[in-house]
């Protein structure tokens, strides 16, 4: 069980993240930036609430060297996308996929904490534990993660096709 103090801290982290602008562009800026370079692009939409996000990224070898996004949605989806913008640059695809899998595990936990090692690895993403109690909000938290997962798969497919 999560204490009220921890729950309050988690809510504050999500609100802080939602108000940041980590790699976030308005739609016009986003479109201008993707025209200038060759980026992998994907869109995610949550039909339950209308949240939508468009993500672009590029890789050098196995590392993500560029990530930016645009979108509209609730604090949960915007906080998750902003977290990625702050965290993801320079990470290998394996590192991103490892945290993606842990985040999926947290979202499927129905609000139960994972092991302390896993919670530590999730860092500020552990704040989303409260979201996991509400199945209708889980998709909000996962939108940006599903988008970056799609970009990683696109990159892997592109690399296979080049061989």
C-alpha cells in the first residue's frame, strides 16, 4: 500500500513533468523540423480520451540521438512524454526497451509496487504507480512509450532491410 505522503509526492512529480517542455514542439515547429532531416515518425492516439502524440526520432548505430514530440492530452500523457524527452537521448535501444518493459509491468501492477530494484530503475516513472490503479488512464501513460517503441521497431526493420 502506498502511503498518503508518497501518493502526494507522486502526484506532484506527474504535475511537474506535465508542465515541462522536454523536447516538445508545437505542431508547426515539429513539421518544420521533420522536413529538415530524415527522422522516423509515429503517431499514437487514445480514443478513450482524445490524447494524441506524434513522436520523431533518429539513431546513430544503436543509440537514440534525437527525440522530439508534439501532442495534446491530459497531464498523465504529457508528463510521460516529457519524461522521455528528458531521459532518452543517448540511451541505447536496449536501455529504452528495458525501461519500457518495466513501465509496462508497473502499469499492469494495478497500483502494486514492483521490487525496490525495479522501482529504482524506473526513477521518476515510479510516480505513475497511482495511474496503474485506473485502467482507463493506463493508455494515457503509455502513449509516448508506445510511440518510441514503434520508432525503435522501425529503426530495427530499417537496419535489417539495409543488410
